[in-house]
């Protein structure tokens, strides 16, 4: 199924078999229940499928331009994407692991240094007990050790580490299959639809395809901005070590709304605290983190994502929160695309040209003559 397929005129549109609203709701509910039941295995499929979807136009364009087999260019794009990922991992993961290891081994010293920076030699009352900086650090370390020492925590961490490594390799394998045989997979999905409904599904996809691509372009714009802004703030302004790695990590985690930015801020904050020379450095990092989040969440993010996807920023935030509550990280990633799919599908079912999110589709919906 391609972008140019099945743009229906109004005359053809009248002869397309329609799916009843009740049937549509029933199918969506069944799909949602099934996906919720298997949510823990969805993330590699979602990530690899989205990357393949974004790269598919480039592969098709290169194949049409050079008249070489699509599989050849798909393999080339696959190798380039995987190579970039491996290079980023090779350059970024070892320094990050070293910093995290130093953070773990000197956690009490870092906390004590932070506490001294904040309160000096004074004491503070915490839960009815007066503590100085050293006692605060010791209490924090004892609390962390007690939490980690709870039964099953080590097993959970080991399982998460194994699952993370396995998911990375599974994502790479799935990406290869998706980018190599994307058109065949789309034809297979279309085959699942009853024959009399296939023209209507193709019609919906012809409207949905450019909308989804605009949305993901908006995501890439936000990621690029996060990388550049993070490097300027962390490296050029604050002078934090490994600013390039932290900037790349911030940009990549920005693709996981809510969870990703929080994780990036915590990691960069811990590194910043480790190398802090005084209260000014900590205040500077706090201002940087607040400015970055405000510029993305309140300015660039709603404009890039909301405008590209024709969705109101309030709806996008609601989709992120509800998707995360129901399906975890996978739900957060797919929340806005699912909202777009729902909007386009309902607009096509209701024959509502005002609700179409694709300007070209809106023009096609005008009466002929």
C-alpha cells in the first residue's frame, strides 16, 4: 500500500463498503484489550516498525531514482541506521557507564558534598531529628542500601538488564524485516480486512499516511532541538564533562515523552552534581533544566507536534498520560499516533470534510464541478 494509492473521488466514495460504527467500536475495544494483555512484548515491535515507517519513503525514492532493487536500498539504509546506532553506543555508553560507576562508588560523598553546598555547616530538622550534611548523606545511603537489599530487588534488576539487552537485539532484527518487507507486511495486513471493506481502508490509509509522517517529522525536530540545546547548556555554558554524550542521551530519551525527559534530567543532574564546584553550578544546572523543559513542553513541542499532527496540545498531553497509564512506555510512544488514526478514521466514517486532518484530503472532499 503506497501513499498514492486509492484517493477516492466523491463518486467512487459513495460505492465503497462502509463499516458500521458499532463494528468499529467493537473491533477497537478487542484490539485494545489484546494489546494491553501483551504490552510487555510490544516495545521492540513498535520502535522497529516506526523507524522502518519513517525510512520507507527514502528507500522507495532511492529505488525509483536509481532503478535498482528496493531490497538493495533497504539493506543500505538498514546498515546506515544500525551503524549510526552502534557508533553512538560505542562513543557514548562507555563514558556513561564509567560516570555511573563512579557515582555509585562515591554516592555518599556526592550527597554529602551536595548537602554541604546547600546547608553548609548548619543542621536541619528531618522527621524530627537534627542532622548535619554528613548525617544526611549517611541516612540517604542507608535508605538506598536498605531498598536495594529488599528480597527480589537484585533479581528484578538482573531481569531488567537481560530484557534490555535482548530487546535491543530483537529491535535490530525486527527493523531489518520491517524495512526489507514493509510493502508485503502492509499487503498482509490489508488481507485481514474483508474484501468489500478493503477500498475504504485504503482510502483511510491514503489520508492517514501523510499525517503520521508529519507527526514523526515533528518528533524528529524536537529530538534535534533537544540535542543541540542540551549540548549548548551542558557543554558550552555549564562546562559539564561528557556533554556530547549527555546531549545525545537527552535527545534520544526525548522520543519517550514524560518518562524519557525525566530520566535524562536525573542522569545529567547527577553528573552535574558530581562535578559541581559550588552552589552556583547547581543553580545553573537547575535553571538550564527548567529552561529546556519549558522551551520543549510549552513552546516547541506543542507547536511541532500539535501543528504537524493537527491535534491540540491539551489532547496530546492527555494522550500521553492515558497511554502511559494503560500501556506503559509503548502507550506513551503510540498515544498521539493512535489519536490521529482515530480522528482520521472517524472523519472518513462520518464523511466530515471539516474534520479531515490532511489539507489535500479536505480538498478532495469538495463536491465536483
